[in-house]
């Protein structure tokens, strides 16, 4: 029953919290555009992830003045789109400039994420994942571990009990 409910809420998608993906250069799947300044700017091959937590993006600029004039407030955001076909909107990340670093005649802008929207999955699927995340947040660690081992990794109760060095009865409760 639990598996059926999980499948109905979450579908077959497993959304990891963090992944490392090797991408061949130049990648041609996704275009990344910086908005909020005078005109949208293609930063597909210019940006990099400076930090995963808090999520921070590094983008080069011609000068600190240009960066602060165009993207100094909270109006900046990244838009991720398919590069081919219909160029479907995949997601948006709201940005706040947190720091500028001078690099000779140019500079680097460090932007922290202030919001994000993912358009890749239907909203109902995300609600299911948000419910699961809330469950994990408010469930004691051992119960969460049992849940993950049994439902996410498909282990039998006996194997879970062995891993946790406890009885099957304790793992079941």
C-alpha cells in the first residue's frame, strides 16, 4: 500500500538533492540567460557554480559599475531553456548580487539564489516530493533511515535490521 501511495504521489521520478553531472563541452542542450539588466544576456558558457550551499553562481562582467547598475538589486534572474526545438522554459532562478570581485579591467559577480521555479515536472509531482521532504524533516533520524532503506533502496526488513544492528521488530516500529 505504501509503495502504491508513494508511486501515485511521486511517480517514477527520484529527485536527488544534489548531483554531479559530466557534460561534454560545449553542451548544446540547455541555454542559460541572465535577465534583469538592459537586455537578456546569454551566459550559457560564461557562468559557473561558485558554491552549492548557499547556491551561488559566478558570472563575469566588463566592469563593477555595469554589474551594479544593471544587476545590483533583486531583479536579476537566470532563465534555463531548451536550446533546440520549442526552446521550452525549464526553470528560473532568482538572484541577488552578494559580492563583486575585481579581476583587472573586468569583474566577477557572485549571485546567491533567492528563489527558484522548476518547470520540468508537473506541479502535482513536486507536491509529492515536497510532502516526502517534509516527512523526512520531521521524522526522527532512525525512522527516516529505515524508510529510505526500505522504500528508496528496496531492502527487506531483515537487511535493514542487520544494517542498523537491531531486531526486525524494532526496525518495523
